[in-house]
C-alpha cells in the first residue's frame, strides 16, 4: 500500500467541478471525492477461499440555488461539465429545503492538521494469507475447538477530498489493517461459535495472529453446554466490553441531532437534564492522534473539537451537522459525515469514560447476575427507549463467572438502563467506540 497517493489531481478535479457548477448557475457548491483501496484474504481449514483487491475514487457534487439543493455522484472518467450541468438542472426543479446550505465560512477549518492516521507499511497478499492461516491454526489448536468458520486479514486505506465554493480545500487519508477468525466448538445441535478480531490504523500495533486465534478458541470453548436460567424481573446484567460498545452506540443514536430534529429519539426533550447516572461522562474526540475515527475536518469542512457530550450524567450536546443544527436553531459542532451524496451527523472517537473499579471487582460486587458476551436481534426502539434482545453469556454466582447461558432475553428501557450504569476501569480505546465492562441493575431476564 503506497503512501505516495497523489491527492493533488483529485483536488484539481474537485475544484474544477465546483467552478463548473457555479458557471452553470449554482449559487454555491461543494465536491467530495471518497478514496478507497483494499486487499483482503480469507481462508478456511488451511486453504485460501478468496483473495480480493479493490480501489475506487467516488465523486459527488452538491449544488445550491437559493434554498434548493441537488446532489449527483459519478466514478472517475465522467465529463465534469455534463455532471455540473445535470446537478444544477436538478436543483432548479427541487423543492426548497430551509436548512440546506454550506457551512458558514467562519466555521471552516483554516488548515488541515496531521493526526498521524496513515501508515505506509506495504502488506502483501502473501503476508495477509500467512496471518489468516496462523490465526486459524492457533484457534483450532485450542482443546475443544471442532471446526473453523474461517479467518481473514485485510489491509487498506480510505480518505476524503473536499472542495467548497467558499474557499475550503483539503484532503486526508487513513490506513486500516484488520484480522479476524471464527471457530466452532461442540457437535451437532450443541455446536457453539465465537470469534475474535483486531483492527488498527498502524500495522505494527495489530495483535498477533496467534493471540487473536487463541482468544477466539478460548472464548468458544467456554460456551460449550450452555444452560437456561429461570425468568427474573430484577437481575444485574454485566456487559462484556465488546457488548458495551454497542450500548454506547445506543447513547450516540439517542443524542444524534438528526434524530432529535425528526423527533425519533427518546432523549429529544432532555437537553440540560440528567440522562445518565451521576458521575458518568461520554466524550467524543475527532482530533485524537491515531484515533480510529479521527478526522481533521468533517464532511462540510468544519474542524470539530473534543466535546463532553454527557457530563456528570447531564446531557450537554447533540451531534450536529450544519443542516441538523439549523433545524434545531443551534450551531454545528463539526460532526457532519458524508454518506454518498448526503451529510448526516455522527460521532467520532466516542467513549463512555471508565470508572475506578476493576472488571473483576465489579463482577465480584454483583454477586449473582448475568454476564453478557453476545446480543442477538435488533429489539431496540429509539423512539420509546424500549429494549429487548436475545443474549448469551455466563451466569455470575458468588461473584464469579460459573456456567454458560444461552436462549435468554434481557429487557428494560434505555432511559432506566442509562440511570443504572456502573462502569469498570478496563476501557480499550483502539476502536471508534470505546467502553469498559459495565453493570446495569434492575433488568428483566426471560429464561425458562
């Protein structure tokens, strides 16, 4: 993967596209190029199943005529003039959007800061294959593992070029390396499966294939011969950090400005109020050095700053793009992300900040409860907060994980769950959403 990827030609084409849109009659415009390159290898039972290589530069153009907006996209090789004229023609017949428009000029990033997101390490298909094979071999070498779901390794990069008609021009690139493996333990109807993975911006920081494979094997073997447990309407549920990240994702969804504007968030009327247990903080930092979700500017050219979204349990901010902010009568905080031809607010490096108690002591204090390692289904209603999902994991007895549990459902309301969260200290910040082990009191467990 070469680091010598010239963005100058893409910037030049994007600048020309914006100029042609203005010439065709647009009042303002912006052009984006999303660049991607990737190579991946997957194996199963010691044999290569698939090798993929892909690359692309996807262009999109937004044009504004008054409060009318239109967007078009194309692949490289298109006629710039034709695309610009088509976009302007579409905008002329589009309905007005009172919240449409570019970012205010005063909000634009004046420079593109280096967040150390790109690792130029060249990783060949042979290296990816060897890593995948080593992961699988390590997982299959764990006593009790009976089969492989497969293993894979990938290397790639992605980035963005953005040019606006009111003076912004910038680009950035980020590398990405990943490894994953899935395995099976048990036989027939008593089979269990689990997996492990790692993903980093820098190749040298990846966990070794052997460590990933061994963890996957050990995880699945522990799940053999699960039991059901009786229904209980007052259980303390402990979320493994992998599961807790999804829980933090629900918090992010509830404080997304677009959802608030559409009135599809159960927290839409709670700004300035306590929505999490006192003492808890949710932070979001787009400028974290080597952060998995870092970006020097957002999809509208605005540099976001680190924010404490929820401070001491009190809701302080929504995630805001320009249009979501205008609709709510607020100001963008640089969380706009391009998705195709649209811009929507998103989190960046999001974290539920850790507590002071270790995960082991947290489980010990729970005494009796349910430790969740995997959730099944999509039973979360973000309008009401109702929460009901299938779960597997381990029963906690006398402060220790005892036997595996499956075929149960955990349920509550996110409003109540948010107020009953106790975080441990074991946070791992390598992913875009970070969370420690968490305990949530007072949930319903539906079992036998």
